[in-house]
């Protein structure tokens, strides 16, 4: 008698989008709860940007050549907002590296959940933290003389732009955190990268004062693009082109580094 073999049934391993979203929100909720259980994390997240505001406003501000028609405090605060979410993304890398080091990532990988949800959940939780810090920095800005010159809607659009940029930068730091696998190493690796992006940009000064090669780099990197877009929305001037450039940077960073981070997560030890 000849055995009859049933045809193989191919089962798709693709996770439904609804499950990815549900898993990501669950992980985000876990991280937000952990964040508010340690409020000192939020407090110290604001210390550095406040120091930068006071330093550039009252120590270096008088020595920096003003931009015609723009008060330096308004120029500065827009850069401070971008700097805040950029450096804030380091927490994503440190958090993932810590989870990897303590074995929590291995626990997540053993569960029937979307692989990308762990990373997306961490990034979404950091968006909420960025919102809290940005709102606080806006209050600090108003205390030192910062003013909005456009309107409520453009200003809210600038906040949304900042949060999206923080999310994009979180994907870069997610890759750094997974690649290092150690919280201290992640912080050590992230700071030079963030410093190169923030300080060699238009965040604090006009790029017109920089030497040629440095000016070319500063004019064509994401922090400058987003800082210029935020200034256009808050201070005024040509807006559409600058916002479009900033959004293109965000989308490009998110697509590339989200894919790389998920790939790294799949083979994380």
C-alpha cells in the first residue's frame, strides 16, 4: 500500500498590524509606568537643557553676533528644543541596553509578540517623556524672554515636529543600545554622536559664521534641518520648504534605523 502524504500547509509568520500595535502599546505602557515610578529620571532629564538655556542666554548670549531681525533668545530656544529631544533619545539606547544586559530582552523574545513591538514601545514611551520635557522647556523659555511670533497652530505644529524628530532619533539610539548591550557603553557611544550632531549645527549659532567645510556639514544634517523648521514655525519666514526638509530627514532616519534595529534585535544575544 502506498502512503498518501498530505500537502504541506504553509503558515504565514507575518504578525498582523493590529497585534503589532497592541504589543507596542503594552510595552510602551510598561516603560511609562517605570518612568513615573522613578521621577528623578524626569527631573534630571531637564537639568541639562535648563543649564544650556541659562548659559547661552546669560553667559554666551552677549558675545554671540545677533541675527538681523531675530532676537537671540528666540533663536536660541528653538535650538534648545531640538537639542532636548536629540539628547533625550539617548535614554532609548540606555534603556534597551539595560534590558538586554538584565535578560529582559530574552524574556520578550520568548513571548508570542511582535519583534518590533519591544523597540517601538520603548520609542513611544520616550515620545511621552520628550513631550513632558519640551513643555517644561517652553515654560523655562518664556521665563527668560522667549516669545512665539507666529501663532498657536504653527507653535503646536513645531511641538509635533520636535516629537517626531525625537522618535526618529530614538531609532538610532535603539540600534546603538542593542549593538553595545551595556548601559554604560551605550551612553559612552551615544554622547559623541549626539554632540557631533547638536554642536556642529544651527542649534545655537548661525552656520554663516562657521568655516567652509564645517558650514557645509552643518547645513546638511538633520539637527540643523529640524532647528530651521522649528524656527520658521515659531519665529516666521519661509516655512514649507524647511518643514519639508525636516520631515524628509525624519522619515529617512526612521525607515533606515527602524529596519536596522529590528534586524539587530532578532539576533541580539
